[in-house]
C-alpha cells in the first residue's frame, strides 16, 4: 500500500514538472520557507535551553554559571548593566538564602540573529526578622511578566536585554501574611504625567493600620525616599498621587503597612500590640520612545 501511495505522489510530481519553468519561483520560495522554518525551530530550541539553564543556575545560586548566559553589553530596560544586575542578584540571594523560582515561557519570536522571549516568573522565600528580641516570621512572594532579549553571537544565543512589563512583590511579617492587601497603579505612564496609586486592605476586626505609599525611581544603587505614615482611612483605601519623572527612569511604588491589634488584658485593661508589618512593591514603567525603539529592532 505504501509503494502504491508513493507512486501516485511521484506521478503527480512528474506531471507538474512538465511546467517547471512557470513553477520554478514557487518551488524556490517553498524551499526558502522550509529552510527558514527549520532555522527558527532550532533557534527556538536553543533559546529554550538557555532559559532552562537560567532556572538551573538560579536554583543552585550559581551566579558565575548564570553570568555566562548574559552578553557583556547586557543592559536592562531600567538602565541596569550586567555588573550591576549581578550585584543585585547576589544581594538577593544573601538576603533570601532559601528563595525559589519558577518560570513559564509564553512566547518566543525570532528575527534573524535577534530574538525575544516573553516569560512569566515567580519567586518565593521564607524570612525572619528579630524585633525587640522576638523572632518574627514572614514571607516574600513576587511575580512578573517580562521579556528577555537575545542576540546570537559566534553561533551562541546570549541574553542581551530585559524588559519587565508588570511586576508586584509582597514582603509580609506576622499577621499581615494572612491579610489581603493590594497596591494598584498604572503599568505605564508618560513622562511628567500625573497618576494615582491606591492601597486597599481587608482590615480584620480589632485591628488598626498605619501606612504610607512612596515612589522611587529604579536606579542602582537604589535611593530610598522618606516615608510619611498616615492612619489608614475608615474605608480601608489609601490613595496618593504622583508626578512621573521626566528623565526616562521607570519607577517603583512601595506601600509600607503596620498592623496593630488590641486584646483584653485583665479587668478594664486593653493591650495594644504590633501584629505585623508588610511592604508591597509594584512597577510603573515610564514610557521612553528611544529605548522602546531600540528594543523593537
């Protein structure tokens, strides 16, 4: 049966070859298309292997191995160079020695010797803090959607850039681990544009909160701005308006929260104590037409 089927196919091919001159361009185009598809499939597999190695090195806290996956001229969309990037990586691993990562590739686009991989990433770590001789337990959770940019150099795909489209992190200690909190801000704004950042908390009974919302440009090293704490409003919503910087720097909005609770402490007495603290970080990208144009090439 297979030989008969093959003979039929060959017969059709020979018949169509009677008009080869008219069809030469068609076959040439098909051959080029097949070759391109084959090259793109190989490039996709190579890039998937690079991202798998990234996960492997990160899980082993191997910053030397991880650095081999990045080109020397790597620069993130936040303006962070390769050396600065890996200083931040090492600082993170020192602060959170049990941090774990997960990643999911959403899409890979190939354009010759350039490529872009859209990836969803998460991280999780347990943390402790000593306050007044008492150990306070906490947790760090983070998730982001971003794009790794690749350049093929000497036959090897290397990460040449990174852009994060949205990012949110939570660092919660004590009872705040069990309280729902959200910090919402626009994912993207124009330079010099006003925007609003909103913090909401599902406040438990017999609890009171003070909180602040600050804004910091994403730089290395990071500059910390002074925080202004306020009693949390009765409607459990705190808002603050910001003026986006005009120098092309992306920004973090950071909410700091302190939760106090009260309980009976004997006849006619009430004890008020600090039940937990939390920090929430969300990214606001400030549009930069020059940087975006470079990344789109």
